[in-house]
């Protein structure tokens, strides 16, 4: 891997501008992820399906373990564009599997049990490796059967492949644990030291707030997925890089960057992660053709980029998209003024959610002004909560007559 350019310290003005952009991006992530109501709905459907499978009288289901996987389990789900449905993924592990059924037969057993339900039989659809329940107008739920992979030291699984009529290795639980471990890593920031040095009597948190409870890695993944969806909105859907590739590359890049560098802001962490992602794509030439490999590190034999080798245009589409998102993130770092930032964000992540965020922030500023909680601090600009900022000058309430 080539060495990354060290992230050098910038001026206070640049740091605070970047931090403000991160605050907008954090709010944007809240807008583009499923609402609490949608999460609760998915949870209720998941529990109902899980209980139906767990209560089956067949011996195979007696020790089955049903668990969520994918973006809902990782905490990186985003709203699909144009009213499309959410994708909720489940894994049904047949831990009591005795080796008597092959991949096709095991999948059939799962499908038969789902058809026994008077509701599920009418919304059931067979997919290459799973069964899909289409909950109209809400989301679809993909339920994949699996058996333990005896040769995987990390407790991996084998799932059926209809086309190949064979088992394919995977390890969603191991993948989740590794992702959570990486997401828990915390970058070292110069920014907090810089803010502390600005005034010896206290520190100032810029308005709006920093990255929230989700953590930086999960927010980066959500932004990657959203940018991808906007970029490929009018393109062939098959060209869109699948989410697990974006998630894997971002997680590996995040782990490396957090362990290697000290950053000025969360924005610089995102920039470092985005720029580093291609380093974790393996490639080689076979019979004169490029072969691509994005490994599932938690099991052997699973290549998330396997379809790139059958459809090289998908690899080309990924690199074209990556050049665009890197350019968009780099451009954001150069912008000054809310109009420029809003326009750039809308082009990259969609106008509707960005305008929603900007409108909400404007309303908060207006409310803070009315309650005399809006101030102008030296070297910082508009902040809320003047009492926390030494030498901050209150901003007068705004009326039609220009006076209180």
C-alpha cells in the first residue's frame, strides 16, 4: 500500500468550517436513515417471521437460530431513492443440520415452512440464495438458510447457491463483530486542542454539533451509500457497487487511518477513508483479463467482488464513482458560505434531504435569536448559547422594524 499524505494542521477558520460541514453531514445522515417507526416496523416483522420459523414442528427448525444481518444489523441502513423498498436481511442457521440435505433441498425446506403461513405464501419470492417476503410499500425481507462451515475457524456459515447448486462460504456474524470492533475505534483529533487554545477561559463547541452516537465509521458508510445511489440513479442498476463492498473498503480504510494519523477534524477522517478505499481492492491478471478480489476477512473463499470478474463494467463503474465522490468531498473542504455548501451537498447527496436539513438549522438559529441564545464569537462566527462563549457579542432579535 502506498503511504498516505500526512494530515497537517490548518487554520482555526478552516478547522471550524470543516467542523460545521461535518455537523450538516451528521444531520443529513439522520434524515436519510430509517425512522424509528420504520425500524420498529422492521423489528416487528422480523420477530414474527423468526417466531414462525422457530415454532416449526420439523426437527431441523428445533435448533435453528434466526438473526438479522446486513445494513440494519450494522447500523448503516439508508432510505432508498424514489420510494423503493428497504432491504432487511435475515439468516436462518440450521445448527442441527446432520448432512443429509444438500443446498437445494435445505433451501426448499425453508421455503415450504414460509408457505405454510397464510400471509407469507402470497408475498413469497424465490431468489438465488434466499427467500424474499415482499411487504408491499414498506420493505422486503430476505431470509437466507445456512449451515455451519466446519472448515471455517471463525464460526462461518455455508449458504446455498441456486445457480451453482452448491454451498458458498460466508460469515455474517463474524463480519458484524469485526465491523463493530473497527467502528469503536476513535481517531485522535488536533481540533479539540486547537479550540482549547483559542481562549484560556474555556472552549467552544461549534454550531452545529459533531458526529453523534452512531460514530464516524457508520456515518461515513451511510454517506457513501447515499452518494452512490444519487450517482447511479439514472444508470443501469446492475452497475451500482453493492453495499457490502463499500462497507468493507470503508471499514478497512478507517481502521488503518485511525491507527496511523492524527487529524484536524472528523471531516479529514472521512476524506482519508474515502481516498484510501481502493487500496483494499486486490487485483491480478489471469489469461489477460483483470481479476478483482474484495475479501470477507472473516472466512475463506468469499469474494464480495466476484461479479466484477464476470462483468468488468461493474469494476469500471466503481472506480468512476469513487473518483467522483473523492472529488466531491475534496471540493466541500474548499467552500465558504452556506449557499455554496448547500448547493454542493445537494448535488452529491440529493436536494430533498439537504434542503430539509438546512431549513431545520435555519429554524433553530431563528429560535435561538428570538431567545437571545445566538451570539457572534471572535474567530468563530455564529454560535448558540452565548454564556458558554467568552467575549461573545449577543445578536439582536430580528423584527420587521429592525428593533426589539
